[in-house]
């Protein structure tokens, strides 16, 4: 996997404006779920790329350390051979002295070769170190974004559940609203009121009937009194009612 490709994907995801993406989405929850999947997958890819890059960096560092160590060893060998040559030359043994001087030169050549290899590796180590640092920073940024996404998703789900519960409560309250003529209770109350009105009507009719009956009784009483007085007149008496003394 190309490091440049990883850089691009990490940069794009880290710079992503989560709130803007959510606001523009027709279905915010689906958008969040997709973003969580994208970030999770890209974090896994980034971790794999970083692990590979770090592995290569460690190999370069090991090679560099080995080159530096070998250069030091060849330098020590050159010094030892040079000193031996000086001792032999002082002792008058120029042949062996020249031999050790030649060995010192060979050792110095090897030292230079190892130093050159170490120097050649150094820029790659610096570049790889910079790459690893950037990848780590990007990876940490993506992980922080992922946590934000998960938090947003949890918040959105909680809000959705709350809204759903509130709607259910409103619907339930509406269904039992006695002021709502379309509700069951409203219709039942209307039926009760009609029954009450009917009962009141019947009671009024019954009361009217009783009044009529009592009126008839009063009329009968009056006729009886008239007949009694008429009879008194015919018998030679008076029609005036007797007054108790």
C-alpha cells in the first residue's frame, strides 16, 4: 500500500467536517454509521501501513548501526596495524613494518566504505522517521475523529429515542383528550350527555303529567263544593259557607 495514498486518505478523513457531513445528510444516522465504518477500516489500513513503515525503518536503523559499528572496528584495526608497523620500523624490521602499514591502509579503506554506507542510509532513516511520525499523528487524529463519530452517533440515537418516546406520549395524550370530540372519551362523554338530556326530558314530561293530575283533582274539588252549595240553596238554606264560631 502506497504511503502517499495512506497520507491522502488520513488527511482527508482528519480534515473532514463531521457536523457539516451530518447536516447535509438525508439520513444522519446512516451517514454516521458509514463514517464509523470508513474510519474504522482506514484506521486498520493506516495501522498496517505504519507497522510496515516502522519495520522498514528499524531495518534501516539496524543496518546503519551495523555500518557504524563496522567502521569503528575497522578504524581500531587500522590503528592497531599502524602501531604494530611503527614498532617494527623502530626495531629495524621495515619489511614487516610495510606489511602492517598496508594492512592499516586496507582497514582504513574498509572503514571509509562502512562510513559511506552509514552516511548513505542516514537520509533514508530521517525520511522514514518523518513518515512514521506523520502517520502516527494522522492515526491519532483519525482515532480521535472516530471517538467523536461514535459519540455523535450515540447522541443522535439517544435524541431519536427521546423524540420517539415524546411522540408516543403526545399521541397517547391526544387519544385520551376529553376535549377532543373525535376521541373515544369525547364520543362517550357526548353519549352520556345525550342520555342525561333524555332523562331530564323524561323527568320534565313526568312532572308535567303529575301537575295536570293535581289540577284535575283541584277542579273536581271545586265542582263538589258548588254542588254542595246548590243543594243547600234548594233546601232553603244559605249558600254562604258556615263560619266556625
